[in-house]
């Protein structure tokens, strides 16, 4: 079966799939897709699939009623603001901590009234699709933190990336061993270039970070940078895709390590209307192609077929 780009996706119960600004985590032969869901009392929903086509709803893993639990970091544990309304939990990302046996979620937090908090939110769970426990929001080292993502090395070292200084810069933080706090601000990138929606992956020893410019809910020209050391020097930004990134914004890059090849799939959001009409928001899955000099290309295809066993992609 094929994925149809730009079409509304439905889960196996026939309901609209809400995984906006999300992330995928593979656990054995199952892919878990986490994302924003702004309906009712919900913040983050989780779906599961073995083929990337048929998605089963598993749980609303974070809601206004989620259990809260303080940790050693001083945080704001409120999941509703002082007016009793929902806060904003955006761009949720989840990775697994082998040492603590916990699934750890990081996201962008705002108070639901304005965008002045610019904070991170952290939650954990013993299972990938269970009821997460919310550990609150905070500003890492007092810095602003908006659009964000997580990246995990094979040795377990984890990084949190987020737009800072009113989106003017991109920060990279190394996380502490349990992934519940930042350990060090290891990089500040592309100052004054106003990047958001970061998506980071590694191929053949090189790191690639995709991002978009700041144009509200309107799509724009995607750009990427590369580095041989995530904590070292990064290249200047280069363009990928067309002038609207095929009417999408980066959410994450899915790496499929198959029996025949490893493929890298760009997954982007096509936001609906002013960004609040999530029933009209759709998704784009496109293969990333690579050239000499660590250059990448992104071409549009209306459909895509991904063999999760072999890693082969058909467009």
C-alpha cells in the first residue's frame, strides 16, 4: 500500500489522525507516531503501525488530566493556565532511555494566552503508548525555547534542539543521562537567521539539520546545514525542495534501516488555514536523496511506498 501525500490520514477506526508537528519512534517492528492534537482536553496523541500506512490509535498520552510529578528540576507543573484554559504543548518528541527504562517526551510549552513563556515541557512513561507523567515546564539555562526536536546517538547520548532568542538562533543542548534536564548548551547556530521546525538525522558520519524560516503558518523555502560533529562547526545553510518545501514544514526525518538499504524519509506538515484548523492539516512523506559533498535533494511525489523490511522506497 502507498502513502498519499497531502491527503487527510485516518486511523484504523476511520477517525482523523492527529499527529501534527510530531515524531516517530521505532520499537522492534512497530512505529509509534506522536503528535499534537488540539481537540477537547488532549495535548499529545499516539498511533502505532507496522507498515507506515495502517495506523491504530493507541492513546492520548498527554492531556489536561495527566498525572503530574515534580522532579529535581524546578518546573511549572500546570497543565491549565490561570484562566482555566488549555496551555500549548507543541512539537512533541519521544525517545527511549535504556538506562532508566523510560520513554521521555520533550516539547515546546506556552501558557495558552501568548507566546512569551518559550519553555520546554518534559514527561515520561514506562511504555511507548501509556499514560505519560508530566514533569513540568522550564526555560533551559533561562533561555527561550520554541520549535524543537530530540536526537539520540547510538551510545545513548541525547540532544535537545530548539529555536531561541525569539527564533533568531538555534540552540543545541546535550541532555543529562536520564534525559530529564539539559547538561550543557553545546552549540548556538545561524544567529539572526530565524530558523524553526528543526529535524536532525545522521548519515555516513555526518549530521544533517533541516529547518524552515519563520513565516507563521505559511510554508517557505526549507534549508539544511551539515556537520561532522554535532557539538562542533556547522556549515552555512543550503536550500532543499522548492520555495515552499512543497507546501510543507519539517516535522522529522524517519530513518528506515532495512535488510537491503537504509532510507531517509522527510516527513512534513501541511498546516491548515491559520494553523488552528487541524482537521485540514495533512502530511507529506518524501525520500531524501544525497549527492557528493553531503548535499541533499528533495523532490515531490504524490505517493510513496516504503518497504519497512528491506528499506526500499518506491515513488
